[in-house]
C-alpha cells in the first residue's frame, strides 16, 4: 500500500484554523514577522459583502474563472436562507457557490475558498476536496484578489 503524500493529510479543521489565523492577521493589518522578514499587510483587505451584492460578486467570479477556471461557464453564486449550519459550500452538481443569507461568510476569503473548489473540480469528502491542488488554487486566488502578502501567509499556513 502506497503512503499518502503529506500534502493531502491536512485535516479539515487544520484548513479552517489556517484560514482563521490568516484572516485575523489581515484584520489587524500592520507589519507581521514572517520567518524573520517583515510583511506589510495594510494593502491586503478582505472585503465584506451583502446578499444584495450578488451581481458584483458574480462579476468577480466570472473574471477569476476566465483565468483559473476549467472551461465552461463560471459557477453561479446563490444566497440561501436554508444553508446548512451557517456555512458556505460549493455544489459540484449544480455548479453553485452557496452562501447563507445571514452569515459571516460574505467575504473574499470564503468566496475564494468555494471558488477554488470549482476551479479544482474535485468533489468527495472534506479531506480529499481540500488537497494540495485545491490549496494551491486557493492561495493563488487569494494572492490575486486580496494581495500577494495574504497569499504568502496562507501558503505558509496551509503547508504549500
């Protein structure tokens, strides 16, 4: 039996903890000691949205999809009052990013997390859907939208 690669061994809780740590650093801004170098985070901003801004977010998704997507139309974004447990998800069957209507999930990090699932095209359980390819795509999207420093922090936190 072949051993699994380290990259695909991160637990889902580790992924979410890494995202939360990076989000907290970005919220604080300022300078961060990154392995002995200073990163300036003031230019990295995580935008927050409302369900009324779906057309704006859909435009961002479309633009990113042209560069990072796997062909076909970009996934659509849908607000759902019945979203499971207040969390966001990507539905591979309907090609939809679903965000709970009343939730903290309406921000760049969450939307890019779900868009990365669409770009990767990997379904399945929580662990396999957050593998190395997904993490690389996610970090690339974060670098492009939020800023290269944010992408670097996330790459480090996600063991890329």
